[in-house]
């Protein structure tokens, strides 16, 4: 299974950190059989018969310090109690720090904000990130969250249709799962045993040359990701290569890398939109986490650090193609995440609390 999984870029994995349920033997068996049967088909489906050259150059860079709207995660009651939180939602500090290092600024897009507020903010931010977090599958507000995700996704598709490659979407871990579910439905997620699992990133065939995400990456970045224990996984859900194809996700997304979990089940660990005018990317792993901080047997190295940081630079460069602007510096500062309450919290290190009842609903 392991050998097959590495060469078959079928699986998409899912994230999440909180629980560790055991997948049933039946599910595992089915996945294994399906994966073996579909290795050949998968290689074609994952990448497509041929790559489209990257059209990222369509929209010229316009903003040196672009603003990324990060979609907030619901704070369940148990989560609020455990960490003494009062906000209706939150953003993990590590995602913000990572975006900040790449040169992006951050504002929150509260999952529970009214539609009108979200639409107004989407016309001003330069891109959107769906962050990681405890699984949306288990959230107390999955439908409300997914409604907001759908709205953002639909808006992004329209904006990029009007002006190609002008509005980037990035998903990390849970964010990867959210994008997968938007296209493939909830059934696309399967149990994955990949909590605190540090792995190299086995790129699918041709990805380092032809993908939008890695096609123009420095060789050092590609080598670090591919050959070293560079990526940190925290997920109990994932997308298998089989489901990636059977749910139709493969029509919209190209699988860029496939890993295997602790018991050998393949999962898709990076993907990007197939349409050449749509800058949508997602990783099941956490580029904001340095692997040696999770697995203490791993030696720190600068190549991995630079490669993970490069992904953040990539988002900034993509977002810089967006012509969107806030009306004024004052308007932007009302939404600047740094002006929201910050709380030290185990597991996240810190997070920003967003209370929709105190959020400025009108711009
Ligand atoms: C999430 O939901 C699944 C299915 O309902 C359940 O098996 C699992 O234990 C839940 N995990 C957490 C962390 O609540
Ligand atoms: C909970 O947070 C509030 C402020 O938000 C603080 O006043 C209070 O002391 C905290 N309680 C505990 C148990 O940490
Ligand atoms: C990656 O980590 C595994 C498990 O700790 C180890 O066996 C392997 O040698 C590491 N690979 C590299 C390239 O460091
Ligand atoms: C990593 O980079 C730092 C400076 O950024 C340098 O001091 C250190 O020696 C480098 N480590 C290795 C192993 O190259």
C-alpha cells in the first residue's frame, strides 16, 4: 500500500486536531482495495492529461502589502469554557504570524457575520484564507460556517471570472477540507490517522514543473518540501485519492501531493484549482508549523524553514494582483486583526477572539 500511495496522487486528506477516533476496519479495507484498483486511472485524473501553463500573470501586481481576510472558526461552548473565551469565533495566532511574515496583513471575516457585511469586506480584501482548527465536521455551527464558505467561494469564482487571477483563496488543513467539501460534499471526508505526523511532501508527477503553486518555486523550495520531513499534519479527516476522483473533486482540482497516514492510507496533501484563471490553493499540512517543534526527533534546518516561508510569500504575491482597496486607512484599521483581543491559549499558543455582536457590520 505504501508504495502505491506514493505514486498514486489520488487522496485528499483532511484535518483536524481535536480527536482521534479509530477508523473502522471496513473503511480501511475498502480504501485499500479502491486505491490499488485505481492507481493508473488516478495518475491521469489527479493531474489531468496535460497541464495548462500558469496564467498567473494576467493581473499585474498592484499592492505591496495586501490584506488577507481570514475566515474565523466557531468557538463551541466546550471550547469557550476550556479556554475562558467570550468571542463567538476565533483566528489562530500561528496563521496570522505566518501570513504576516510573508508580508500580508490580516482582517477577520467572521463566519457568523451577515451576508451583506461579508460581501462588502470581500470587495476590499485582496484574498481569503480558510484557516486550520478543530474540525468543522464537529463544530457546533457547521452549516452556518459552510454557508459563509460557499458565499466566499462563489464570490471569488465570479471575481476571477471578471479579472483572471485577481483574488486568491488559500486553505490550510481544515481549510483544505472545507474547499473539498464545497466541491465534493461531506462524504468526501474519511477518517485519517495523521495527528502530529511529520512527513516529506511527495509531489505528484509533473507538479514541480507545471503546477501553479510549485511550477515557479525555486528548486531549493521544491527539494526541501519533497525530500525532507518538512510538512506537519494534524488531521483526523482526509480526502482519499479514490474519493477525490469519485466525488468529482478531480474535475475542479488537481492533486499536487499525496501522503500516507500512520496505517498506510493515502491522502491528498496539496491541491490547486484546475481552471487557469482561478488562484485557489490548499494544503492538508500546516505550513505555519515548523516540524521540529512538533516532532522533537527532527533536526531544525534552514531549507525547510525557507520553503514553508516561501508558501507565505507566494500568497502575498498572489494577493498583490488584486486591485481591491479599503476606502481609507481608517476603515482598514477598524478591521485590522491586531485591534482585536488576543489571548494566550494552549495548543494555538494564542488566538484572536472575534465577537460578532461587537464586530463593525457596516463599513
Ligand atoms: C466528531 O464527530 C464524529 C462523528 O459524529 C465523532 O465520531 C467524533 O468523536 C467527533 N470528534 C470530536 C472531537 O468531537
Ligand atoms: C476569564 O477571562 C476574563 C477576561 O476575559 C478574566 O477577567 C477572568 O479572570 C478569566 N477567568 C479565568 C478563570 O481565567
Ligand atoms: C523523516 O522522519 C523519519 C521518522 O522520524 C525518519 O525515519 C527519516 O529518516 C526522516 N527523513 C529525513 C529525510 O530526515
Ligand atoms: C541557519 O540560518 C541561520 C541564520 O539565518 C544561521 O545562523 C545558521 O547557521 C543556519 N544553520 C544552518 C544549519 O545552516
